[in-house]
C-alpha cells in the first residue's frame, strides 16, 4: 500500500482544481436556480439539481485522476475504492443561501487518510477566495499563509454560529448559549455556510465558532484548516467525538475553555458520543 501513496501537494492541487470546477458550475447556474427542481432531504434541508450536478462534476474529475480513490459526497456520491484515500465532498455548502441568491456559499473538499484529514480546500467562488490546508504543512488563503487570531479578551472577539435547523428540539438550549456568548463578545455572525465559518476562524476573521449536528462533509476541510492555522477543535465536551456527534467548537485556542464552559452551562444534560 505504501507504494501507492501520493504526495500531499499533488492531492492539494487536484482538490483545488476540483473545487474550482464546482465553483464554476455554481456560478453558471446561480441566476437560473429557480428553474431547477428543489427537493427536501429532511425538514428544512433542501437540495437542488445544481448540488447534484456540481458534485457529479467534482467526482468525475477526481476519479479521472485517481480512479482507485474512495468518495463520500453529501448528495449521495458514496463510492468505494481500492486506495486508502477518501475524498469528502460538499459541493454546495450554503444551499439555502444559494436558493435565495444570497452570495455566501462554498465548495468544501477534504482528503482523508487513516480517518484523518490530510488535505482541505474551501472555495468561495463569488469573491473569489480559496482557503487550503495540508497536514503538517500549514493553512493558506489565496496562496498566503494564515493563522488564527490572537484575541483573548472576550469583548474584542467576534464569534460565528449556525442555527440548529436539523435539531430544532434543541433551540431553547441553543438560544441560551447564543445569549451567553452575545452578552460577552463583540458580536456573533451567522453566515449560513459552516465551511466558510471554519475557514474564517482559520484566517483569524472569527475567533470562535460553534454549531450542532454537522456532518463530516461540512467540517472535514475546515477542521484541518484550523488545526494547521494554530487553532483548536473539540466537541461541546472535551471527551466528545465531534466526527460522530457533529457538535463542534472551533477557536483560536485562547478562548476555547471559555466557550466550552458556557456550552456546558447551556447544555448541562446534553448527550455526547463515547470516544472509540
């Protein structure tokens, strides 16, 4: 198997191009999205034909270059392979924004090896901004090195979050956490794309982020990016496996314990997954 290992730089170059291909497809169809079929994956969780065609274009590109690689895509692109690499693809993170022509959405692509992300790309095609990371190789924005912020005074910090639309039964607990943070920090933002939120933490634009019930394709690229930029990522509890629960706290490191403390107060009985 070792003879089949590919350089991370080669994987990164392919991931960047795949994200660009996805972004080009999203841009092409943005003004026509109202004419496409829109369906529900779950309550308030929408998918369009554009999500599917974008994912298909990305997968086709990846498999042409790496035919033995595994694929896990949000829109059903679950493909086995003979190689140890698994590509994690969110072709359109921020579908609701896209549907309403709110131009804050992204393409998120990660490559996993031994169940850990080793390459990550988050591409915002509308600005355009491309955030990248390679394991043990740092994090970058449009080719320039980035680091998390150094802010530790809460009154100087800007946080981001996402409303828990997949678990609305937790809304009261979530709003309590929002109130706790909002009353102490400079501000709280809600972009509508978890991938962009994580990229912004890595780039030092946001100082911290929390959200409930995210999926692997929402966070895989962003988690690597934040770690490579010097930040910290956990579940709502230090022992929680966020890959399983989807409950994530990502920060510059300086305010991490503070955020965990406030979340523990807001979610005192919250169940967390056992670490394997």
